[in-house]
């Protein structure tokens, strides 16, 4: 199984790592006259960060540019569904950044390291 974003196989599965952060909670704390201490109001679960690191491979510079363009197009402010190669599904993810690293030759292919930062909305 491949890692997909909105059912599109945009990523190579070799050397792909997905780090999932923890959801957080938010609250408001206020002091109240006559109350010893503070009043804490729970505002519920908030978002979490997901970091994806990997390497993109292509046979030519033109194919690599096409792959990068397809991935960059997902940084549109909308939410997407990320499915990892191990079957874990992350829904309601927004792509916040897509950073492309150095290009290097990998046999007959071009390889580029990348990092994507998502926010999974609660």
C-alpha cells in the first residue's frame, strides 16, 4: 500500500516517515470574586501537527517538476485525507508547508528530499 493524499499516490514509500503529534486541549481561566482559586472553562480538543519527510524520485527534471507541482497544488487551504502506507488514516488535514531540499542524482533518477507539515483539525 502506498501513502496517498486524497487517494492520489503522490509520494514514494521508500524513506518516508510520518510523525504524528498529540491533539491538545484549550481552556480559559478566570478569577471570580468570592471564589478561592480560578474558574477553568474547557474549550475542547484542538488541532495537532503531522510532519511527513521523504524523498521524491523521477526519471527526468520535467517529471520531477510535475510531481512537485501536484503536491504544491494541495497547499490550497482546504482539508484533505492522508493515508499512510501502514493504513493509518488522517482526515481533515491541511497542508501548511511543503519544503523541497537539495536535488541529488540517484542512479538513473533524480532524487529530492522534502518535508511537509500538516495540521489535523479537530
